[in-house]
């Protein structure tokens, strides 16, 4: 009780400090003379990346007009930061350009200039609600023509007077921006790499962004489907197909974040919802400097959609093979007339039978309301809630026979048809941002999560004899799990920009707090065996729970506090240095009741606890000889305390995992940022890795050291108008070294030496078939080991997908075909030798979406 009280006090203090500073500053700002409140500040553009907090709109501080030989040059300057390329329309003799996510910061409320050049009657710039700025250029006889160049500090429009003639309106300039309607494949910006708003090309670490356009074209439902576009990211042990678990650069358990918060901290949290995603960001390599204790392979950050100032409704429906039914609803818009209060509501229902022969169906309900408030011209508050209830079959797949998976039909079920896993998850939180000035801001964020899960399954039992390789008989036991997790997380940081002489700095400093308490109960009892090659299931009634023998009853808690400091230093216009460090304090404890089962050795009760301190540095340098090309190098370290509920058979915690990485690479942005590519070389070493104990499956053993070296390449974007591509390659050499429990040189489970992917679409741009699109995808995963002991192998596979769709105005129709050659393959090896999960066979998903 004393520890819990202390944690809650720390939590309250962090929230109070962050909140009071922002509110106090807001009050002061309102009392200052000459400070006008601008309605609708910091409304998020429909496809603006968002992570820990919504980025501030770019301020336009000056507008310059200069008459040229061709006509007129309009220079739009900012206080710092790029502007989005405007979209334009032509009406009468006026060319109107609208710039999203921008506000005016001029001495007057608008800019107005009459007859600035021959053939130009008027240039007018005004602010619009919802963080938009409108530029109107009116010609004397016809609408002018213009070209746009982006700069690091604004936009330059080269304007030529139009010539009045019949049909001129049809040929008028239209500065179209890829991505304004969600169709951009290349996303130059990502916040996951630094927690600040800088382009990817300036981050000395590999980052891949999978944008909303790809998620839509592939009709992604599960996160694993999206990550097929990121070679080197493979599926790990999914706890019977009940959770998402990924291997990056050979290290299992990559952290899944949502808007910078941990979305997972227990073994059974269910599946993340993809209907709310704006994009998926994959940061490869250690990220402890930013997010605390993590596996060194990388993190996956899910960027969610946010409330918009303009009202919109999108309804969508997916209908597919194996009973898939999935309607979704997305509502957004202002609540009040000024747009200072906005909302977003996402709702999803999903039902499916699945291709495996279970009687338990997939049934999922998801609801997520979000409210955004402009508390003033400098302060924003966002309130969020997410709830889902998910039930599906508990399915470990097909167990290996010898050193390979037996040749049995992939829909073979060796458990009981009513086996299930059920997860209920609720999270609530807020994000508060206050801008002290144009250069300094405070961010305070909080999230509470409560997760309850239960499962019942009949599965292979090693203590009862497991699988008999001679007869194919599988000795089984019913297993019942009941788990709960309650967690609190607070992030408070300050971001500031300043200069020391000619050197520019972007400083990030802050504190993170995380507290979690969990309980886990397991019971078991023997049940009838089945034959691998001729299973007879459904013969035994579903047992009452809890089962006859308690095999585990534990309570655990984890507390961590992190202090971090990062400085992005612009030494020269073409040289940027990144320096950072983080100090983490964590403590964990576990208490387990004794276990006594007749005929088996007793396990005594145990109480374990430990406290550790870890320092995680990071240093990197980026050299840009030209704007489109960057060379980078970095060194970083990470740590991860081993799972709070996992101990050795002696009841001891393992020491934290510690890793270091060296990485060098090349990044490029081509075609005005419409195509981005990264080539990375890395070397990671990790000590004291925890692995499942081969002799005692409910306990862990340490791996002495694990190393991973490799090359990664990915390219994303638009090759030609309408032709988009996402492609990548991963070549990896990962090994377990110096381990007393596993052979030296063993390959970590679910880690292919080679993986590659290609997804490309083409959409007809004009004519009667405009809006008709086609897509083809090739996804190759090399041979992998099914467990860390390398006792069985999963074969390589090449999966082929395809799509056809039609988009017109506010309607989209599509057909997606997955695994069109119906190949047999396995997604992953599971827990020890209890099974490997088959991939889905040929599948068709039809979709329709309508936007109002």
C-alpha cells in the first residue's frame, strides 16, 4: 500500500506540474495587451503525422512581392519550418491557393496589395479557420499561371499573367499536392526518431513510414499485414494467435507504441486497431533514449487520426472469405461555431470464422472517441478514450515432427473446437501542449490502461509426454489463464529552439513515469490425447474453470522513471549532430504462490524483487552535401529489464538486457520529396537475453549474448504520376553466442536471413477510366528457425497479393486478393515446440467506403 501511494503521488505531481505550468502561462498570455486569441489553432490536417502531441501550425511572418520579367514573384516567409505546398482552384480571373496547417503572424490581420505587376490586379492573403491560409492572385484579364518552389523557410510562387482566350479556364494551373486526399505514399516527416518535428532525412537512424494510402490500398485489417511492407520485421510468438509480437533486426518483442505511448506491456493485450491509423512508423535500432527500456531491434509507432475542423463522415464495409464482416465508421468535425472544440469518433465491428476449423469465431468491438480543445491561442488539450472487446480462437497452430512441420492440412485443429482467448482493454488519457513562444513549448501527456484477458485451450503438454514422433499421438492438457494489468504512464517534456552564435539547437528535455501492476493465474488438468494425422476433437465437454490443478498464481509490479536530454545541433547548414542521453530508474517485484501437483515436483512459493539504474546514450551525425542526399552514422545503447513476471526456476530475476548498436547509412529524397529511400548497415550486440527454458517452459534462462548484423534497404513513393511503390530488402546475420542452454551460432527464432517485399499500384489519371487502380504485391520471407534451440525449421515462402479498385469523388470500391497462388506457408514458430501458425490461404476481401 505504501509503494502504491508513493507511485500515485509521483503520478499526480507530474500531471499537476505539467498542467499548472501550461494553465498559468495561458492566463498570463491572456492578460498581456495586444494578444489576440486566434480561433481554431492547431487543428490537425487530415494527413499530418502525429505522435506524442499535435505539432503546432507553421507561422507565416512575412510576405514579399517582387516584379520580374515574367510577371511577379510572391515570397512567403515563416519563422522557421516548411510550409505544405498549396492546393489551388481557379474562379473567374482569380487563382486561389490554400495552405494547410499554417497561420498568419503579420502586423495586420491580412495582406493586401493592388496592381503589384502588369497583368496582376490584386494579391490578397487572409487567415481561414482550421489553421489554413488563403492566397488569392487576381489577373486583370485572365487567371494568372504560377509555379511553386518550397524552401526551408517558406514558399516562392513565380506568377505569370494569364492571357484571355476561349477555353482558358480548362487549362488553368492547378498545383496538385500528392497526399492532400490521402494518396501520398512517401512521407518525408516522422516524429518517432527524435520526438521533435524534423524531416526523416535529418535523423541518423533508419525509419520507415507506411502511410494511410498503403493501408487503404492493401485493405489492412491486422498490423501484421501492414508490416509485410517492412522487410526484416517478422511475426514472433503470438501466444496462440492472440496478440501482436514482432521481431525486428533479429530481436523479438519490439515495442508497439501508439502516439508515443506503450500500447503493450503484458503478454495478452490483443490486437491493435488499424481503422484509426494515419500511418505506421518503424524506427529500426535502439530507441531507449526516447522511450525507455526497449528491445534493441526497434519500435513500431502507430500514429492515429485526430479531430478535424471540417466536418466529415466516412463509412466503410469489408466483406471477405471465411465469413469476414467488418463495418467501420469515422466521424469528425467541430462542436462549436468557432471550431475551437473538435471531435473524432471511430467505431468498428468485426466478425469472422477464420480458415482454421474452430467453432469459436472472431468477434471484435472497438470504439474510440477523441475531443480536442483550443484553450487559447497557445494551449491545446486532447482527451482520448479507446475500448475494445475481442474474442477469437486460441490457436498455437501445428506442432513440429522432428525437425520440420508435418505434411498435414493447414486447417487441421489439434486442440478443441471451442478453445478461446478473450481480451477487454480500456485506455483513457490526455495530451496537453502549451507554447511559451514561437521557439519553446511544454508537452504533458497521460495514459491509463486496464486490460483483462482469459483463455481456455487444450494443448500439447510436455510434462505429459508431448508429441510421440513414432505414433503421432499428442498428449494434451486443458490450460486456463486469467490475467489482468493496470498501468499508468506520464510523459512531460520541453522542446526549445535557440542559437549559440552561428550554431542552431533544438533541445528536448523531459521525464517519463510508468507504473504497472499485474496478476496472472493459471490452472490445468489432463485431457484426452489426439493423433496428429487423424485428430478426433470435440469429444470432451468444455471443463469448468478454474481447472483441477493450480499451476501458477502470481502478482507483479514494475515502476520506472526516466530522465532524458537530447540536443539536435546544426553545426553547419549541411552538418547536423545529434547528442542525447537518458537515465532510467526501475524496480520490479514478483510474488508467487507455491504449486503442488500430484506426481510432479513441487514448486515453492517465492518473492523476488530488484532495482536497477541504466544510462542510455545516443550520438549521431548527418551530412547533407545536397538537399536530396544525406549520409549518416550513429551509435546508441539500450536496456530492457527482463519480463516482470518471468524468473528462473530458482525464482531469480535475470539482470536487464543491455545492447549497443553501430549504424551507418544513406538517405535520399527525390522528385520534390515524392520518393524517399534509405540504405542502412548496422551491427547490434545484446547481452543477457531472456529465453524460454527448454526444460521448464514456465521459466526463463539467460542467453549469454546475441548479435545481429545486416543491411536494409527500403524505397517508398511515386515513380510517375499515378504509379506508386513500396519496396524493401533485408539481409541479416543473427546469432546466439556464449549460451549455456542453446548451441553457439544458433539463429534466434523467427529470424530469416533474407526478406524482401514489393507493393506497387497504378491509378489511371485521366479519361473515362480515371480513378481505376491496380496493385500487385510480392512478399518473400526466407527460411527461419522455429525456436531458439533450432530444433525445427520453417520453410521460406513467396506470397503474391493483388488489388483492383475504383475511386471517384467520395466513393471507393475495391477487391483485394491475398495469396493468389494459394501457397502453404507458416507465419511464425510459437512457444517452444507447441506449434507454428499457418498463414492464410487464398483470400478475397471486398470493400466499399463512402465519404460525406
